[in-house]
C-alpha cells in the first residue's frame, strides 16, 4: 500500500504536477490566472490542455468531462473520449485548449428556470482553473462553471465565484483603510463537516421509500433509539471502519483533505470533516465527497443516506459550514489580533458579519431551504429555523463594553477604547461550547450549521459572501470619507453593535422560550418551510443587494426561485405518491393477511377449547379492523389531495405546505400505529430497529 503522502492528490492535476509539466512561462501565466482570477489566453490554454491530457492518459484516463454543479442534483458530467482521428488511420489521444476552457454539454434537460429558450437549448461550460482537474474512474474531470450563451449562470459555481469577487473587492477597501497595502485578494475559507447515515444495502432494497425518496416515510419508533447517546464517539464497527478507511483513501487520491471521521449521536450516523480550503474548492470537494461516499458504501454492502432527515424521531444530518475570511498573505481576518489596532480590525470584520446575518437572515435561511431540510430545522438535534449568532460570553461582554462606553472587566478601568486597548485573549474553549446555535463564532471562524446534508454548500456561501460584502461596502463608504479614522471607526463599531444586538443569542437555541423571544420580542424571522423562506429572495432589498454586487441578475434570481420551488413540489409529490403506493400495495395487504391468520387461529382456538375465550385475539382483531379502515381512508384522502394539486409553482408549493403535508402525517400516524400491533413476520419491510442497528 502506498503511503498517505504518495496517495494524496495522486489523481489531481495540481500545482506540483503543473510545475513539473508546464514550461516556466505557461506555468507563471496560469498561476497569475489562478491568483488574480484573470482570463486564460488561448495559447496558454492549449499548452495546459496538452500537458493535462498527457498526464491524464499516463494515469489511465480515456475520457474527459466538464464537471459542474447543476441547479439540482449532485454534479453533472458528460464524458467524451480523448481519441481523435489522425492520418494513416491512427488515433491520437488529445484534447485542445479550446475544449479545456469551453465545452458544450448537451444539457438541455438540466433545469434552467426558463433562462435558455428551447431553440438554444445548449449552455456552455468554462473551466474554473482555481479548482484543480482530477481523474475519477478513468475520466479526467475539469471543474467548470456552466452558463447560457447570454452569460446567465445555470449552475451553482458561477454565482459563488461572483460572490467571492464581490467580497474580496469590498474587504480590500476596508483593509486599505487599516494601512494594509500588501493583500491583493481576500478569500472565504470553508471547512464543511458532513454528516451521513449508513444502512445495510439488503435492508435498504426492501424499502421503496428509501429507494425513491432517500428517507423513511413510515416507521414506528424502535424500543431503543438514540436515548443512550452511546453511539457518539463510540467504537466504530469493523464494517464501518473498513468503509471509512477506503473512503479516506479515495478522497485523498482526489486531493480531498478528509481528516476526521467519527460516529455521530444517532445510531448509524457518522461524520466526515475535511481540512478547510478556499470556498469554491471546498464546494467542489464536498460534492466529490458525497459522490464517493455513496460509491464506497455500495462496495461495503451498505447505502449512504445523505437525506436531512432519513428517520423521524432520530437526529437528522446536516453540514457545518465553517467559514472564515483570509487575505492572500495568510491573515485570518476573523482572528483576534495581538495589538490594539489588529483588534479593532478584527472587531470591524466581526460586526460586519453580525450586520450581514441580521440584515440578510432571510437570504441565509432560504439558502438552506429544501423539502428535506424542512424536517430538520427546528426538529430534533438541529438548529431552529430562526437564525441567531452565538458569540460566547467573553466576546459578548467586549461588545457590550464598547456599545455602552463602559470599562471591560479585566482590561482597564476606563471605557474600552478601540485602537488603544488590547482585548483579552479569547479562550477557544469558551467560544466553542454552544452546539445549538445556527451560526456560532468558534474562535477564529463562524460555523453555519443550518446547511442540509445533501445540499451543495454553494448556495449558503453565496448568500453569506454577498451579505458580508454588502456590510463591508457600507463600512468602507463611511470610513473612506471620515476626517478622523479612529474616531469614525469606534463610532461605526459602536453603532453596528447597537443596531444588530438582537441577532446575538448565547443561550439554548432549542428552547421553545427562545423561539418566542426571537419572534415576539426581537422581531427575528422564523421561516419554517421552504415556500415561506423562498419568498424572501423576491423581496426588493434582497434583490437589490444581490444585483448590486453582481452576484445574480434579476432574471437569474427569478429562475432560481422557480427551480427551487419546483424541486420542492416534485420532491414532496413523489413522497406523497410513494406513501399512497406503499400503504395500498404493501401495508394494507400485509395487515389483511395478518388479520386473516389471526382470525383463523382464533377460530381454531375456539374449536379446540370453546370454554376458554381468547380476549387478546378479539381485542387485537377489532383494533386491526379499525386501523385497516383508517389507513385505507387516509391513503385515499392523500391521493385525492395530491390529484387536486393545480396552479403555478408558488401556488402548488403553498398547497403542499397547507394541505398535502398534513395528509401525509395523518397516513403515517395510522400506519406506524399498525406496525406496533403487527406480528414481526408480517410487516412488509424492515423496521427502524433493523435499519438503525443493522450495520
Ligand atoms: P470541531 O468543530 O470538531 O471543534 P474544528 O473546529 O477543528 O473541529 O474544525 C471543524 C472544521 O472547521 C474543519 O473542517 C476545519 O478544517 C474547519 N476550520 C478550521 N479553521 C478554519 C478556518 N479558519 N476557516 C474555515 N474553516 C476552518
Ligand atoms: Mg464543528
């Protein structure tokens, strides 16, 4: 077996390979493109394409693909062979610079929300040279952005790159005011922790709800759930351990820095954390991670569930999006500094995030909205649908001292002066305790915990980057015009704290009392469902902000709104129809069989011993009869409800929220009750207990 350093990145056309295989000139030119986001000229692209192709072929690749993130689904790729005809009926393995920077997948069936007219069904892909190409299953994958011919984004990467540009531009304006003349770029770094479930594949194949929808639509609570929390950091089972080892190796080859793997709270639940990287690379790597997880699980006779809530009553899965900002010179702008001045700069960036999260809470919430995540946000072991920021006691006390012009305990007896006083060192441990906050400051980064486990992290980071860019823009506008920078800075920070204090909450986010306080006293948004959250993207102040920073055009916003809602409607419709089908074709027949056998055995018992009436059987029979009728009725009611769905996508989404979901819950309730009174051998598919403890 190879050592980790040999393995790591062995399938990636990374900096090391580029330096070795490109001429000094081409290499420098490409580095410039990567560093500054400049466009690549064709002669450079041709040279890179040649080297990339040769490297890929040497490493066993036969095909290449422009790999991108469509608006739905994990990733898309269309494979093309390197083979091209040559004289003397030979074939050559090659691939041109043009094919590298621009491809034309026949992508007419990817959702575009009406952005591509049918007569120009093709979009084009453009290489993102900041995310390295890699070989996966004998195919050279080129990470790309995907646009229409009009330049409208049809993917998740394009707006992510735009949001990074906007954020870098505004952050540099602020840094210049602090005398920083060196930094050329500011980038968001992200480390997404990924949660997932593993279930046995044989059991999985017996559950059509899992196959069609990725989650269980039925299932009574097992006698043992996650109460004991004995799974968390517990010993990893051999089968899972073998899976994790292979997963790590596969990811390392692709240059994904999978670092920690451990069990999560729920039985069958696990987590993978990578080492953070620049957000567009982190997003690509997270997509790869999800894909490889699914593939490797299969090889171990398991299925990896990435759904946000595969099991009712058991913890759901999310991603913890650890986000920070750093300069190209390596300074983390969210890390408290050593000197008073560095502290003031840190505090300005910190309050910029507070302002951004408070003013654009709607956008952040909708960036994580999906049918799956609706089951998780506000439910068990998940942040509520209300967004608030955890800062910890120490930092909150500092902000309070600044806001109220009062001394800060432990620093001085004078009111705290920014730029003059040194802040205390924050103890990382005291900032990292709160696990219930949707948006927590953890020492030198923020952790956004609402992202769903199956979702791309792009959307959340697009909104976060854009919102922070907007806060920094306003700060820079104000400070650039200030006569006395120090005084203006102090006042700006003070005002920002006062204006956005309401978003800070250090208590238990799962507490009912908090939700009341948040909504009634603080006026924070509580958007519980996808249709509710999605409306926020159409609010004029949100559209203006996204358009101002060049992150989205109005048309792109509208199209994304429609695609997301359409996806919501389709997802729930499939779930509802699957429930009806399973109830009618699996659950009811099983119950009828069970009742028939029960009745027969009751008769037999009566004949054998007429003097001993069997009360248990009688009781069970009549309860079963009631449940069978109730299931039949509930299935009909749900089927009728879905059939009556009609209108535009917004109307359908709200119809689902108001009608369909209730009917689904009603059908589930009677079916789950029936499960508890059905003899083990009769229930038509594996139970929660079997699924959760079956690996
Ligand atoms: P835990 O949350 O378990 O305490 P860490 O905080 O060490 O673990 O790391 C969690 C994730 O945060 C990892 O993916 C890690 O790479 C990432 N991370 C650490 N520092 C930063 C940073 N400055 N910016 C972005 N992500 C970071
Ligand atoms: Mg964490």
